[in-house]
């Protein structure tokens, strides 16, 4: 893909040793992968590329924020993300990416596209449950939260105590002995 050309690393011309690459990622990058779960993205990717004689060691450091909708209130908020993804690239007879930490590329290759790994590192940095920070500290006032609180089941302690099976009370006496 032409849009992902900036994520190609021509490793043939690189000297042995450590190299640094920096990428800025936003929604246009994620749209290439047809990923639309984020309202907006502002992510910085620092790639440490260590070239050795028989392999490459890559470390992707992801920092930034993505704007997502809260799973409870559906309110959008900026979620800070941070992730580190290590990858070892070796040469072999044929392409093999079955192992998530090891990539085997054919001997004749001269460049490596890291876009897929950046995409995976960003998506994996977002937790599966996204909760607005205002819900956790109680500062968010939302119609949905008010309705959820109104519809929440009301249980009294007296009712719970009456429903306890009397056989359990006999077992509780064993703890006192």
C-alpha cells in the first residue's frame, strides 16, 4: 500500500547497531486498517531498531491518547495509552509471522514494513473495558448514569438476613468454638 510506504525500513543500507525511528499516528493511519473504534487518536511511536549480523531486534514504544466512548455512559473521553512491543526479525527460507514475538522474512528481502506491528501495539494498549474517569471519581453527571442509578435493583439488608438458610447459622457457630 502506498499509504504505508512511510513505515518501510530499508534495512540493507543500515549500519550494524542501534537506530531510532519516530512515527506520529492518527485516525488516518487506523482507517487504513478499517479500525473505527476510536473517535480520534494522537499517538507517538518510538521504534528502537537494533541491527545485528543475523537478526534484528525491534522495540516499539507507544505513548499517547485515544478518544473513545465510555462503555457505561457512552460519553467520549481521552484515554491515555502506553505500550511496549518487542519483536525479533530473523531470516529464513519463507515468510512466517505465526509467532507474535518472532518474524521470519525471506533471505532476499531488503526492507521491512512495521505498520502492522504499530497498529497491533496501539490496539492492544487499549483496555477491553473503557470507563470514563468521571465515573470512577464520581464527578461525571450524565443522563445515562442517572437512569442507570434509578433502574438499579434496590435490596435491603433485612431481606437478605431473613433469606439466609438456618443451617448456615449452625455452621457459623463452629467458627466461634
